[in-house]
C-alpha cells in the first residue's frame, strides 16, 4: 500500500493561504486547522470577558483583543477567544507576537486541544504570563501562570476572584458568567 505524504506548510505559506480563505483557520505548525462556531454560552462568556477587561484596562497600556485578531505562539497561529497585549499594536496588524494573558472558552470539540496542545504552546511563548481556560457549563476556570521558570496551574471557581497582576487587574469569576443560567445543574442535584 502506498501512502501519499504531504509536505508540512510553512508559517509564511499558511499566512498567504489563509488570506484567500472565507473562513478562519488556525495553524498548528504543520497544517491548517478549521475553526468551528460556538454556543450561546461561549459567546456570552466571551462578551462578558471583553467587557470586563475593557472597562478595567481603559486608559492603561495593556489592552484586550478578541478572536478577530490572531497570535503567534510557539510556531503556531491561534485565535484565542480573548487576549491582552501590553505593547502598542500598530494599525493594520494581523498577527500579534507578544500577548501577555490568553483566554480560551472550552468547548467539547476543542477542549483537548485547548487543555493540552495550546497550553504547551502558550507555556513555550515567553511573553504569555497567564493562560485562563473558562468552562461553559459552570463557573470554573483552570489558570496557568508563569512563576519564575515554572508554569503552574490552579483552579478558580464560584465567587472567587481571578487575579491578573501582570496586567494590574482582578475580576470576580462570576462576572464572566453573568446572564448564563446553570439551572440544569441545580435541577440535577435536587433529583439525586
């Protein structure tokens, strides 16, 4: 049996190819990876996050961006749900190379990539000081932060405060879930 092997794309080839595409694609360092749509909860968390960050960072050097702008992370091109940059982003920039805080809203179809692959990429990108993965089905975040040479993970849940000293702000986790009902969890626990 003969298997056709294709040559991995270079970053430059991917960026040129992506400009010609209607849909957005990430680049895993070898080939394009299609982006999927999200749920209403995903969209609400992303909206609440950008609203919370924008208000707290107004007038400061660090600024949040949404998944309309891509980042370069350890040889890959990613579209995080939200990220914060603390250096000026020139007009017309297509790829940010120095994000400081990155947020991903976990989805069943992308959770494995977000938890393992992107976590490693973000860890291997020196500018990234904090990576926050937000659950959709409960008020829960897994946070990785750079402490010296270590990449340390911890859990934030419920009414806890999400501290982000690298950008000088704190956000109550519940604020990111405003307007999202978790009634199914309450009903499930009553029937047990």
